[in-house]
C-alpha cells in the first residue's frame, strides 16, 4: 500500500498562444502521491485541470514546469504503457470497426498473442455487457455503449494502473453501478485507479482518497471518510424503537447535549432506482 | 507486430472508404475509352493503352496516395482516437511508420488492380504488354511511396489541406527540375553581366527548390515502355535508392516533429 504508483512534483501546465505568450495556466504546481492499490479521485468543476493532469501523467502533454513519475518511470515512458489502461473523457474509436475488432486492434498494440487476445476480448465484452452488440459497428453505438467499449479497451492488457476520465458520463444508473463494481473489483485485485469526475456520488462511492482541483490549483486532499465526517456530531442507528424508548433517549440526550436531528434514514436515489428495476425484472 | 497492427487497420479503414471500387471504376472507364480512339494498327492500340494506363495510374495513384496519407494522421488527431492509441506501448515513430505502411499497401493494391485491368484489356485486343510495363509500374510505386512519406511528414505539423497542397506542390516542382535548372542557368548568364543582389537571391531560391525537392524524373519509365526499350536494372536500382534516401529524410523529420507533438 505504501508503494507509490504516481508522484507529481510541482506539475504545472501553461497553455501558450501562437506567439508563445502564456494564455491559460491549466495546472499549477500540483503535488500528488498516489499509492499502489488505492482508488484515487480527482474532483473538480469543468476546467479545473483534471484532464490536463491526466494527459500530463500519460505523456500526451508535456509539463511547462515540474515533473511526474508513473509506476516508477518518467511520465510518457513508452515501456510503462504496457502496464497502464486509459479511458479518455469521451470515447472516440474507429467507427468502422466492431467491438471484437477494436479490442483485437488494441490487444495487438500490447503485443498480446492472438489466442489470448480473442479470449480476453470475449471476457471483456461479456463483462461490459456488450455481448449482443459485439458485431455492430462502433459508429452505431450509443454514448453509454461507447463508454463500455472504452472501458473494455482500457482493461485489455490487465493493467496495474488505470486512468478513468469521467467513466460514467452518458451512462444510465445501472451502467454506472456496473462500472463502479468493476473499479472496486480492480482494487480488490491490488490494482491502482485514478478516477477523474465531477459526479460527486461516483467518487464518494468508490474512492479511498480524493483531491479537489479548482482553477488548476489543488485546494483539498485526503481520505474520503476523513473529509466527509462531521466530527462534532454523532449519529445513532436504532432499529424500530418504541415511542416510550425514544422519548427516554431524547430526555437523556437533551440533558447532556443538544439533539440536532432525529429522523428516519433514507436510501440514496441510486439505491432506490436499482432496487425498483431489480424488482421489475423479477416480476 | 504493433506497427503491422497500425498498418492493418489503416488499410482496413481505407478499404472501407470503397477507394478500390472508385479508382477501379474510373480506370475501367479510361480503358474502355481507349478502345474507341482511332489508331492505325493494333500495335498502336497497345501503345495508346499503355500510355493511357500509365497516365491513369499516376493520376489516380497520386490522388489516392496524397488524400489517404494527408487524412490518415490529422483525422486520428481530430477524432481524438490518438489519445487511446498514443497511450499504448508503441513508439511515436512506430505509429507513423504503421500509418505510412497502411497507405502504401493500399497504393500497392490499387496499382495491382489497375495493372491487372490493363492486362485484361490487352488480352482482348490481342496484344501483349510485356515485362517492361510491370517494371514501369514498379517505378511508379517507388514514386508514390515517396509521395506517401512526404505527405505524412507534412501532416505531423500541418493541417490536412495544407499538407496535401504542399505535397502536390512538391510533386509538380519535382517534375519541373529541368526547367528550374534552365532558369538558374539563364539567371547565371545574366548575373555575369549585372551581378546584383536580386539576381543572386532569385538564383539561390530556385537552386534550393531544384536541389532540395526530389527530382521525380528519376522514376519516369513510360518512354521506355512506349518505345519498347527494356528498362535497365541499374536504372530501377538507382530510382529505388533515390526514393529510399528521400523517404529516410522525410521519415526522420516526421518522427522528430511528431515526438514533440502534444495532444491537447
């Protein structure tokens, strides 16, 4: 857990105009350490520098200042790509290929032997729920389906480290849940995930630690539980107490402290939706 | 294996654009037209066919080579497919080489189809086009391969349209080197009388064009075929190495530029 998968040192990116003059400071002195085996979330509003950070770590952009190391090698080292999976913000693939062909293509780029490629492609197509559409051209895919095939290609090499940029964008709640389950399974197998999102629920559900970026600056970082816990309030969960018991508890608590709120816990909308769909499928 | 993977899918993409069908159809129309042109003897018909087919192959081959090579990389960048491809364990020069190889394999197949159609027509007019014709096609292939690498080089730092125009410009200038050399000589003669700065500048510019751009006359073989003179092996070998030198220079520049390219 202590081994470092990603380390950035004052990583800065300034976009320049045609004349070489600074136009936008997209990322400003980012210092991060992401440990192996953890799910790390990069949070921030649009234009906060999340995607720029990912592109710098992948060698698609070069830093203006600072540096970064990914799996022990400088960012952009071609040999490191063998152990990396990447799902970009939007899924742009060869529109004339079908799911099997695109996975075969990417598998080939990793030097995976044909037999293994075919087996792995089949597994990933099933995992991402695209078995019925595997012969359809990607140009005919919906946005959600394109995200699924994007995730499949990111996993074709069984990577040690995976970069997911807005993995659930355009997906229905069932698809979102499936992607989150895949990410959690990935963690169980000791792999590292860097997840970029502006969907807070996604990050909260799966991430161990998060960093919040705003206008290119890192403004907060820490474990999700630590950041979300309200330390001066304690919550009790009691199963169906009688009115009398409740009244006595209130009296005791009011003597010692101020009771802020007593109410019934609520499901999240996602839980309600998934349960309702599951019930409907059963019937 | 990885470079071949890129080449294979570049070929696949081009073939799904129905390029073989379109070029084959136009070439077929050209061959049919040649049958209706008036000639004195059957030998003349064969000569006409060969002349037309080599011209047709050059034209269609050039358009296909420049169009496919010019769209290949910029389209990948524009459609952002490059994000996923460039984060795979494949060097940037390997990616460029794969792209060029894919386009070259399309050109090779196109030339094969057109040469095949020409042979079929020659069979029906009871003539033979002989080995010399295939040597000429091979020379054309060297020329078009060079054009693919020049165009790919352009796309590493220019847009699709500008690199296509630049490639065509190089192609036409490359066919006019004799004319350029004559102009240089003329200016030199005039310069002796009035050695002005302007003359020297113009002369230097034209000389630069004439020397820096490849001389495409090196690949010209249609005169050999029409006059039924066997294309010497030495001539072909020199053309091959001439193309190779320019290919290596173009590819080295392309790799260097592409290595430093960022994908925003």
